């Protein structure tokens, strides 16, 4: 156990989780002095979802250089149902009550302590010198009565987080979709086959007569992820992509490039008037740069 950098502070607020009042401290001290245990254990108390105990050495924990001090520890209790290799990480403070000034001396080090099967007890072997504690003018022991306490805050991972990854120079993600007999397309929209790019599966979505407000005015082209059910809740995808309609005669291609950070669907409205598209074969290409978050 390491006990350096102990911080001692005073406050008026009582311990949040447990207080232990002892009415006959001298009798307790004599009792444990004549016992091989040398300690007194409190009842179990609940804090941060676990059961704990306070272990008090009224004459000091001599095995840890606590002779001449009050020694006080926090112990994890009732671990019978814990799985093998269990561990609990907690930050805690221990208290002793100043009855004259109605405030508490708090002792802690602000460190996260790991409670486990091998090390189930943490605390302070030199919490307070017995000479200071026994002096009634300090307020800790009045009429042979004293109060100790504890606050325990468990740090428990909930498995939440995020993964941000960027591809500096992605491999070629170009996909070409050749649409035959464009003038004969009577459906509202059509999908290309699914293709793989940047580690994700995509498909193009074509609205021959435009989508919503562009209906009857422009051809609309979208790129979509094929299946979003495999992604975790709250996922986002940053994509830089180009959608292109190829001019197969004069090579005056119509294209737009866009950056999107959204879910499931990325789109731009291509400025190709569907009324003048005529009966031709259009080559639709999507080139993508992916950053998955």
C-alpha cells in the first residue's frame, strides 16, 4: 500500500455514505488491545452499488507503521458472488468528526484505488496521531465518544466511447453504373448493384424524373450505404464523394463533389434536365473518400 500525498481538509458536510459513532472508545481500545485481532469492523454499508466496511485500529495498525496513530481502512465486503478476477476501482475519503467545531476532518489522496481479491483493503495507517485524537481540545474525542465516516465513489466503465479513423489516401473507390434504355424507365427510383469501397458497402439510387422538389425538372442521383443495421447506435460517417454523369459523345461530363457527415444516405442534385436527357445510355460514377467515426 502507498499512502503518500495524503490530503487533509475540513468541511461541515457529513459523509455521504456512512458514519460510525463509538460511545465508549476507551473500552473498545482496551478490548482490541487484549485481542489478537487488534481491530474493530463496522457493519456493512452500501455505497456506489457495492457493500463496504470500515476497519478501525484504535491503537494503531502496527504492521503498517501505524503505532501511535488512529488507523482506519475501507474494505470491500460480501464478494462471494463476484466473478473470478473481479476488481472494483474507487476513489474514497475517510472522516473523523470534530465535535467542538461541528465539522469533519477528511482524509484522502484523490487516487483511484483498485479493490480486488488480493488487495481488498485501502486506507490510512497514520490517519491521526493518538495524541491529537485523545486531546479533548481538538474535538475528536469528547466524553469518550467519537465519529468516523466514509465516502466511496466507484469508477465503472459503461462501455461507451467512439472510434475516429481517417483514410489519408484511400484506394480507388470508383464505381460505374451503366443504365440502359433510360427513356423507358417508368419507376420512381432504381438502385444499382451493391459495391464495396472504403470498407463499406454502397449503392447508387437514381430518380429518373427527379426527387421530391426536383421531380419533373432534374435527374436526381444519391449514394447510400447498403445496410445500416450493422452499425452501432450514434455512428457517423464522413464522406467526400463525386457523382458524375458521363457524356459519351463529347466527354463534357456533368459532375458534383460534396462532403457529408451524416447517417445512411448522402446525396446531391445533379443539374441534368430529365426532359432533355433523351434516349441514351448514361454512365453514372461515384468516387469516394471515406472517414468512418
